[in-house]
């Protein structure tokens, strides 16, 4: 059971938008620690998608955006494309565990 | 360009140990922490710990304390992670990753599959 909670799966048709929530607690997201998001295509290494709650690394399309509020965060993907089909993970720091923590991951299916 | 290169797949018997190298290039090795993250088959990402290549300080997830050791060789810009007393539950792909200034990981190794089987 992951410290950060994500839905196991989401789906959307090409061109549509989806949102992936990440729910934490007062010892991680709620304590003010940044949330980061990774995209992971099976068989490959994770790719940093969003860092510091809302920032996109160079090369990440602006179709990807994220937000953070209280004890949760969310990743939004607009204009879904087939290439977006992947697993998405949120990550933060937990002060009680003194550890980096990941969400359980959300599989995005582009219908 | 920044690269983290890991070794190929390993097979070990239960009770054995495995050491995985992660060779860094394209940046000043001492300047960035290296983290280790693993993914068991069909499971999510699990953080194992980190090493500061500058001084060698380490911080492990509680689950792995006493069974995992991270070291570094500054001469070759390589970090190593050793996992001891392997069980089938340690079968996973192990990734090294470079931490950025904002506590995320911007570059990752390609992953090393460790299979523990009798």
C-alpha cells in the first residue's frame, strides 16, 4: 500500500483530457513538500514529466500540467495522444518516514 | 550529455547477494545525489535510498536498512548498490537516478533486472 494514493487506471479518447489525482497526507504533500510526476512506458526507465509541483522540464509538451493543493496534487493531460499511453507516478517526500515516497501508479489507456 | 549506465541482467539464488553498478558521465559526479528505485513485476516504483557521491553519505529506506549498502568510486564516477540476503521478493528492475536541485530525478539509468530464483 503506497503512501501516496493514485487510481489504478484512467482512460480517455484521443483529443480528450484526463486528470490523475495523487492524495497524500499531512506528513508529505500537506507538509509542504513538492510533488513530482513521472511517465513510465513499460520496459523503459521513468521520465521526469513535472517537477516542483508545476514545472515542466525542457521538451515536455505543454499538454501536460500539474497542480498541488493541501494534501493532494493532480496531473492533467489535454489533447490525449496515443503516445501518452503509459504509467504515471507521483512522488514526494514524507517527513515521518524520512523517505521519498511514490504513488502506486496510474495506467493511462488512450482508447 | 548526462548518462547513467547500469550493468546487464543478473540471476541469483535465494540468500545470495548482488551488486549493481551505475556509471555516471556528462556532469560533475560529486554535485548530484544518486538514488536507487526498484520496480517489482506488476508493481509500482519503490524508493530504496540515496548516496551523496561527494562524501559518500547514505540514507536508506527503513525497509532496506541493514540489507542494502550504497557506495561510490569517485575515480570512475560510479555508484554501487549491494543487496544481500536476496529472496524472490527482491526480483525487480533496479534503477539508479540523479537527483536535481528540486528533489526530483531528472536522469535515470536504463535499469537492471535482478531475478532471484532457485
